[in-house]
C-alpha cells in the first residue's frame, strides 16, 4: 500500500490510518481470551531457546549469511531488507510452500535463501554493497543473483520488482546519501519518527518508496528496524553507530504485518477468520494486493501484536521484540510442520494446548499462509 502523496508520514497520521483500517475489517477479528492465553505462553517458550537449533537446519534460521566490517554490515542490512519479501513458491501440485533453493552447495528453506544469494554474490565478485553497482543492475544480474543451483532455474518471483528495488537503492543512496546507508541513520539521528519528517521509518518510506513504501502498515521498515536492534546487540559498534541505533522512541514500534504471523495467529485462534478467507487459504488461492481481505489480516496482525505485548505486561518494547521473533519463528518452524494428531514427541509445541486448529477447527490446519503477489512482505 503506497503512501498517498499528501501523507505527512507522521506517527499520529499513521495511527489514525491504521485505526481506520481496523474499524473497516470484515474478514478478521481478534479473540481477546486467546490473546491472554498465548501471551502467557510466549515468554516461557522464547526463554527456552527453542529457536537456536534451527540455525543448523535447512532453515538456517537466524544464522548470519556473511560478516562484514560495521559500515558494510549496515549497507548489507539495507540491501537485504529491501529484498526480503514474497519468499514462497508453488510446488509441483500447485500448493504454496516456503522458497527452497540450493546456494553454494547448501540447501536453504525460507528467508535464509535470499541472504544466501546476497552472500554468494559478494563472494563471487558482484559488489552489491556499492551503490553504483546497484544503480546499474540488469535483469541478467538479478537472474544470476537468484539462480537455484539445484535446478538451474530462477525460482524467486517478481523479478522486475526486485530489479527495480536494487536500482532504487543505488540511485537514491547516490543522490541523497552519498552512497552510504549510514547517512540515512545520521539524518534520522536516533528517531523512528521526527516532527520534521526525518525519522528512520519516515526516511525509508519517503526516499525509497519502491522498497519500503508500505504505508501505513510499514512491514519492511519495521522489520528492518527490529533487525538493526538485534544487530546492535550482537556486535560492538563504534560509539557513533551505537548511538544512532539506540532509537529513542521505540514505543512507536509495530509488529511486522506479513504472512507468517497471521498464519500462526489464525492457527491458535488469536485471529478469527470468516469462511470466505478460510476457504481461500484452504485452496491456496491468491488474495488481491490492496484488497479489503489483505488489509484485514494485516492490520489485525498489528493489533494482535500490540494486544499480546500489553497482555504480557512489563516492558512493552521488550515484549514487542520478543513477539516479533517468537511469532515468525513459530509459523515457519512449527506451524509449517504441524498436522492434526501429531505427537508432542514428533513436534514439541507449547501452544498445542490452546491451538484452535488442533482442538476446535481442523479445517484451519489445511490453511496455508495468506498468498499475495506483492513486494511489500
């Protein structure tokens, strides 16, 4: 959903527009009782460290694809954030499944496939960290970038949009930020939103509309922010960069409105969906980009994340950061493997006791994650 030309990109305006979308929702509603049950489980689940072993699985979940010096690591993070969308494919039966590729001889499933492709490009001599290289990318560059070694094919979807994103990054960085992402952070000066419109979220939305112009939902800008927060905790940056990554208004964080979080939420019953949406998900049918149905599950996901963070109590920002990781990982790593009747030994899951798909509505177990041909998530 591209921002209207009249949008000021102010936080107050964003909240008003999100509230308006939520009021109009027809296909999805929140279940307050289930929100309380899931909020009680999530912190304990996350604290077990259950996600860590999946760094060594085919998902390579959370494992860095490549390591750089600090300025290059930030530049790489921007490039990765601009491409981390539509990470699924159709199998031979026409069913949707996470994108699966072989890159540098290793199998990858899900979002790690894209990071592996970026790392392969750098190691192969394609300096995607250089804004001049990005600005002059060609379709052949994109095809080579995303080629699956197992099949020799390019399985990633919407190549024209991916090419346009690479080019926009390069062109805007050169024109507005002296070719370096660090200058975006310097202009934001440690704020997500600023009265002058130069907060980090606002700068991404305003200057990179193809890559990040998903207003007011702003999934990629927010997920990028979460990744920067994690990066700052994982390594020691120079004082200036550390200061710029200590955003002073993290109370303005929103959960990522993508397709995995609502999938987990509808499975456990945090989100209750109508028969029209459920039927579409069970049949693995596309949902139109920008449609009421798409807006409903996306804005409801944002509302659910807020409600869960509040229900957890304590530090709201810490709760939101925990939920951002837990809910996405739960969908990709557990819900994807689940089926009615699966044992706890085969698939340990602390949410099974409150799972609507398991105990109340088995048709929800047939539902795939929402499928939209979009470059926004």
